[in-house]
C-alpha cells in the first residue's frame, strides 16, 4: 500500500509542472517599459510581469473572459482567472469569449473534428461547433508553413485558402482584421491547418475588424 501511494505521489509530482505550464491568458498589448511579457505571448499562472513608469499591458484571460488593462509602475502576478496587481492601476472588463478556447484545439478535439468533417462530406447533417468566435475577423494561430483552409459548412461556396510561409506575426499569428477580411456573422465554418481541424461558429452579433483578441482567437495547434 505504501509503495502504491508513493508511486501515485510521484506521478502527481511529474504531472504538476505540465498543468502549471498551461496558458491561461494572452498578452493583447504592451506599451513602454514592461518585462516578463511581450505582445501576443501566452502567460501561465504565477508568471510575474513588471511594469515601469509610463508602461502598460493588456491581459485577456482565456477562461474567465476577463480583460485587464494594467498601467503604471507595479508588479503583476498572473492567476488562473485574474491577476494579482501590486501598486499599478487595473481597469477590468468582461468581454465576449468562449471559455472552451483554452482547450479547443487539443489533439483529442482535433481528432473529433476530423471525424465530424468526414461525416459532413457524406451526409446532409451539420456538425456541432466546438467554439464560438465573437469577432468576425479571426486572429488565427497557425505556426510555421502550410495551407490554412477555412470553409463554410452551412452555406456552400464560401472558402478561404491561404498559403502560410512562416512569416506570420511571431511565426504563428495571422490577423484577418489587418487584411480587411471578415467571415459571415452566424456562419458555421471548419478550419484546417496541417493535422489540426476545428469546427466553429461566428456569433450573429460579431463585428468585423479589430475587436478584443480573446474573442476572435482561433488556435490551430
């Protein structure tokens, strides 16, 4: 019994770093002197961000949909759903986002999407969306080279094919807003990139262009 308990504790110890390293927020903006965070970084719990005089950072949490604008000299400790801030000023708001975003493109989910998409090709039924985007111009995370394909499922004919050469922002982000491209509000879409596939819906009230990143982030990992 003691040996079994020891083995279990050892496995938990090995698993803990992996859990702790899961991203909980994305850095939407950085201004001035900021250390510990850069634009479009993912941050994990207990990460420390230091802001100098005149500096600011915007953090958006993936699950809580909390968007924090933190400015002025101070220290930020990243939490799971909100930050602990010392000295600096915080202005927080709730934005429209899908809390399942944090886990929307795991390998398991991608496999489910692939099965669903194959069934769509053979039947008239439509799959359930795995994610809702609240901005009509997605910010797509697609790392490296490959072909990104986004096709509409509920209305035939609409299809986007983009060949990525690895020159995306930070090598992995493609912003449809910067290209003045928008998807149809209310539309059901499937996106594929390399081995990743996801079915998503655009909220009927979604607006095109630059909107809060966490609400329009489409992670193709």
